[in-house]
């Protein structure tokens, strides 16, 4: 597995996309921290990168990579290697490279400029989001054989989690505004990793706003240690379950 | 027949004698024991000085009813043993200085206080330390008094069983300065107090308000710090207030405000700092207030202006790093917003005159949305919320049309801040 993983990583590094991504993130982070007098505001701007760019790049890159190395997969499958080795070396190769890119591109500048608990949460949630969207990409790529369809599905997943879901939640709030929805908000936020990641960072950052009546439930749930444990568990479930489903599909799949 | 001249002479001689007697007979009575203290207070004549030396004095309901000076040497301790009040002053020209008062009991009938001043003038209360008392310093119907450099430390239980740190009722022309109040119900409390100067006080960790005043016209509050109070600062029903160079910070909670202004009119709020509050300032029923050169930073909502406020001017303030800059509950706004610095401003300044060329709308659609659906707080800073705000900025339909700053500044003001920050 180590050997295969090495080839996968080598392959990813050779096409230079990940290096470009790293540099892009690094430049953006440095620019945000450099332009803003207040590092707190830099974190807010980076949060947007975290919630939109990181999932998008992760899911698109992982899908593209999976389809592009399909022939390589077939070659590997013809060797005496288990499907598990093949699948997870691909998965780990992509995740590790994207994770490194994120840690260097965002993690380092945050560490330098805003080494607070907020900064730490930003990096942590960004890393988990990377993993989640790589998992989702693998799932969608395993399900669909056709590349165009698969890429479309990947984009649709990203679009759903970053835009559509919030719109749905908003319309639910509007339609059910006569009912007590405080507890439901917690459930709604657990069902979308991007929302969850955002809230985990915001709870440390906008704590004074969330302390109002409006944020009381939020504050008591996400601010508490058990709430933090639940939300981190939810995030981990969000990245492990798709990859496990993808693997079981891949295991039975007729390449 | 007694002629007028003689009468005059007699009066002058008499008054001179009085004067003479007052000054020459002004003794210094030194006190080292409890019994001596009681005796000294009983026998002291107008103008006497009582020096109380270091030690424990278990006293209740002491009364000063003549103009004397009660001066502590090396902080003697007056202990009320939770039985009642400690010191009551019912005379003009009294000085109480350098004494530690402790353990005043709690009653619901009378406001027991460590030092109570009733219907007196020119009383000076300075350098005292008050620990674990129901009310700390209590002035009632007294004028021209000074409360300077005192420390009040309370041990709060709940709002009912905790009194105010420094409490003024129906007073005029006071000086309240350099005091430190902690752990009481309201740190500084003013009701029907006029023409008073309140300067350089620190009021922290009180369970209700750091500063609370009602019907207290023409007072000025400067260089005070109000920090981490249960519900911040609340001021009500008052005209002609001047508040400048104060710091309001760290007031968190669903009903906590940096400052709550209710029915305040014709007042000035300048050079203050509102830092890290759930709500920086709440204006309700306020008219003709000038809010100039204040700094609002790291607040949940920097300023909330209810629709019943009119003709307030909000000029040259800095709004930095607040989650929401301005919130309101109506569509008609008759207040002036001009030349403020908003860190969320995204406009440009082509002619480089330091003023943004397009206006800024500080009320975001999302904050309006939260007014109606508090749960929507879940979407704070999400892509969807940002998108909604952007759309609203281009075509305003939900947020108040005329609440805008036509000349937003490109750079923040350098605000002259209080030089005194104990924390």
C-alpha cells in the first residue's frame, strides 16, 4: 500500500495543481492578514475561503483525479493487490496532498498572525472540510462511471451544501416561524458540514452576538464541551461514512 | 435706648467670638478603643478632628450630627457585624476619611448603608474602603458633597439581597470621582440627582448595572470604566447629560447592553469606547442626542436605534469589527448618520478626499431577518446570508431606505481614549 500511495502522491505532485493550490491559498491568506489591520477580520475573510473555496477545490480535484487515474486503477486491479489497497491509496493520496496544501496555505499564516483558539478552529474545520469533500467526491465518482456526469454530481453536491441547503433552511424557518425552532436549528446545522464548520468557528468569534436571546440555544449547545464533542463527532462521521460507502461500492464494482 | 451702632458692634463681636471659638477650640481627639470612639463622638464640638487609630471597632448606628472630621489613621476597621448601619451623617461640613467599613446587614425595609448622609451639605467622604456591606455610600437629599477615592467591594448573592455601591437620591452639585465599585447590585446609582460631576470611577462585575441613573439632569460622566456588569449600564428619563471618554465593555447576555439609553434627550455622548458587548448601545425614545467620535468595536450589535428615536445625530464614530453595525425595528428613521467610519464599507474613494463616494447602509438584510426569525442566526456569515445582504445593498427593499451614511469615511478616526484603564 505504501508503494502505491507513493506513486499516487508522485503523480499528484507531477501535475502541479496541488502546488498551485497551495500557493494560491498562501497568497490569499497572506493578503488577508496583510491588508487588514485587525487579524480578527483576516480570520473572517479566510472563513469564507474555508467554506467555499476549500470544499469546491477538494471535491473537483478529487473527482478529476479519480477519473483521470481510472486507467491506472484498472492496471492496479490487474495486479495482485486488494481493492482495499487500491482504493485507500488513491483516497489517502488525494487527501494527504490537499490537506498539506491547506495546512501550508492557510494553517501557517493563521499560526503566524492569529494563533488563537479561533485560528486553531479555523484550521481544524478547514482540514476536516477538505477530508469530507474528498470523501464525497470519491463517493460520487464511484457511483457514476461517466466523467461528465460524475463531475456534474460533484458540483451539485458542493452547490447543495454551500448554497441550496441554507436556502432550504431559511425557507423552513420562514414557513414554520410560528413554531419553536430553536432546537431544530441545532439539528439543521449538524446536517450540513459547511454550516457546522462555520458555526464552530463563529462560536469563538462572534460570541457577543450569539449571546443575545437569538443565540442562547446556540451558545448553550455549541459553546459547551459536550456540544463541541457532538459537533466534532458529526464532522468525523461526515467524512468517514461517505468514504466507507464509496469503498463498499468500489469493492463490488465491475471496473 | 440701644442704638443701631451698638447692636451692629455686638453682632460683629459675637460672630467673631464664635469664629474664634470654632477654630481655637478645634481639638484633635485621638481614639484607640471602641469606648473612646463613642465618647469622642458624643463629646466632640463643631470643628473637632477625631483621629481613629488602627484597630477593630464594633459599631452600629453611629451618628455624626455636628461638623467634625472623622479621620482614620492606618485604616481602622468599623465592623457592623451585620446588625445595622455603621455611620449616619446628619450635619453639614463633615469629613469622613480613611476608614474601612465592613459587614452591614441586609434588610428589605431600610436601605442600610456603611456611610449614610442625610440632608447635609459640604460633606467629604474620601479614601474609605467598604467591604461586604448592603449599601456602600448612600447620600440622600444632600448637596455640594464630594465622594472621592473610595473602594466598595461587595459579595453579591442576588438582586434583592444586594444593595448599590454608591447610591444618591435627590442630591445636587456633587463630585463623585476616583471611586472603585465591585460586586454590588448597581455600581453607581443616581436618582433625582442634578448638576453632578462623575469622573474617573471604575464600576465592575456588579450584578445589575455598572451605572444607573434616572431623572438626573445636567450631570456629566467622564473617564469612567464600566466593565463586566450583569446588564451593563442603563440610564433613563434624563435630559442634558454629558457622557464622554467612558469605557463600556464586556457586557454579555441577552439583556446586557454597553449602555441602554431610555428616554434620554438633549444629551451628548462623545469619545466613548464600546467594546465587546452583546449590544453596544440601545437607544429607545431618545431625542436630540449627539453621538460623536465614539468607538464601537467587537460588539454583537454596535447600536440599536428603535424607531421611536428622533433627531439624533450619529457623526464621526468608528464602527469596527461588529457583527452587526446598526439594528432597528422600523422603517422610518429620522436620525442623522453622517461621516462615520464603517469597517464593512466596500465603496471607493475616487477623488481621494477620504470620504467614500457611494453611501453605506449599516442595516443589513440579515439583521432585519434575525429580528423576525431569531433562529436564522444559524446562517450568520454564511454564503447565503452574504448573498442576501449583497442583493439588498443593490436594491434596498426590506431595510430602512433612508438609514444610510452618505459620507462614510475611508479611514477610522483616531479616538482620544480614557487614559485610565485598570484592567
